[in-house]
């Protein structure tokens, strides 16, 4: 007779399945959970038990991936505290205003908080393993806390409230692994030198605002082209109507 798989093998299989599911585009909107973890029309908080069910693991400490989108959450609160081993966390399409609980997740490497109401990235200064951050469609005005995230390779902050290109560059220039960046639809992206300054300053950059960089930057005043059409990308950025939302759907479709 075929022996039953061990508990460890079952957990590994579930973990692989969850990671594959998290990478697919989202299907129907997820059910909302109330504080008891049962379907409800409200939202705001969930219990440890509800989050554990979403993770599919036997204990919070064993969970490395958690997708909790569209639950009406307003903060990464106490229920997240036991999930100290999380590496992938997706909280897109909630009502988050704070990421305070993320500061207690030292292994966190990929975070998706697109489509929320976040104003500060300060807790992420305590996430040294962070490599991918998707925080489009929020209210972030400063990226200074990310200076400590030396492994950050992907940063999507499309449609936030970042006002100054100078201050943004002061932080971005301290991220040696940064390869993909999206700051489109921020106030700092409105000036003509925006694209040139980013590309000429950030030597590791390979993708900017959804367009792959192809050629090395040319001196800003060494061309008769319009300042916002330098040839450092292979194709011009499409207009807003034709361009898909900058939400980087590699985690959960949001």
C-alpha cells in the first residue's frame, strides 16, 4: 500500500500551491471576514485564526506566504504579530492607513499593498530583506524610510503623493540593487528632466514607469528632442488611456 505523505510533505505541497495561486491574476473579489473570521459585510480587523486559515499553515510561525486582499483591513494589527516568518505578504485592495505591523516581519521580502490609503512607509525601515515593494495608488509622500532596504530591486509607487524628485533621488541612489522603478503620476514626475535624471543617476535601473531601458542616457541638453522623449527607452510610454494600471500584478492581480 502507498504510505500517507508526512505532515511536512503536505505543508510543503500546500506552500507551493499557495505561491502559484498568489502569482495568478485575481478571480472574483475575496470574501470579507469579520473579527471571528466568518463572511460578513463589515471589515477592519481579522483574528489570528482567520489569517491562519488564509495562510493554509498549521501555525502562524510556519506561514511564509499570506494573501489577505479585499478584506476591508485598516491596519496591519495585532492579528499579524505571530506571523514572524512571512516572506510574501499581499494586502492589496484594503483600507490600510498604517503598515506598523510589518516592522515585526524581519524575513519579509515581497510586499503588495496596492490600492490602500497608506501615508507612511516608516515601518519598512525594519525590513532589511525586502526586495519587492508594490505600493501603487496610496498617499505616500516620502520614500526616505526605504534607504535601509539595501536589497530592494522592485519599487512601484505609481500614483502616490511624492513631491520632490531631489528627495526621492537622495533615497533611490542608496539602493544598489534597484532595477525596476515606477514613480509615474506623482508630483515629482511632472518636470521635464524627470526621466533623464533618474536614468542617469540610477545605474542599476532596467525598467522605469513600465518601459524597459535600452540605451544609455544622453546628456540632457545634447539633443534637440523634447526633454521628455530621450532615447534611453526602447519605446515611448503609452498615453494614460492605453496604459494598464501600474499595480504589478505578479502577486495577486491587484
